[in-house]
C-alpha cells in the first residue's frame, strides 16, 4: 500500500509524535524541575492530567495500530548515541556563543572574551569528557 519512501516518511512522523507524547508523560510524571536557568512547575489539575494521559495512551494505541498495519520498522536507540547527539548539539551551541560570535548582536566589551570563553571552554571540555567516558565504557 505504501512505497518505501512513503513508509519511511510515515515512520518518521509517527516516531516524532511518539517521542513528543513520551515527553508529555515525562513532564507530568516528574511534575517539577528546579533548574539553574529554567524551572518546570506542573500546576495542571490532577483531573486534567488524567484526561491528558488517557488521550496520550489513545494516541500511542493508534500509532501501534498503524505500525502493525503498515509493518513499520522499530528503531533501536542506544543511550550512548542519544547522548552523543545531545552533547554535539550543546557544544556546537556553546561555540556559537563565544565572545567573538556575540558581536552579531552588537559591540562586545574587550574583556568579555577573557571572562566568558574560558568558562564555555570548561563546559565544552566536560562534555568531551562525557563523550570519552561513553566511548571507553565496557559494553
């Protein structure tokens, strides 16, 4: 019923929906996060949460039915690969916020590079350490 490319497109779309539904569940299950630069405070009524969980479950049921109907392939995700992807994205973002790159938003004080960049480099180095630990981890 679907050609190879249509099947791949449907799989990717449904996988993204499944990922987002899992995120919704995770937010509601954890309830709060007291972070450094952002907080999550789940202030949604318990009755509403229950109704949302029901609908998330129905969405997942529909995804499962479509997956079976069209024999969609399940992807096996290894946590290390997921983490590598997140870390790569993070250090790329940090590289792009170093002092010389911030000039695109306006004039940058001369001393900013001496104050900001070493700290960003420290964070990036720690991310590289995490990557190295993942690579060296026994399997």
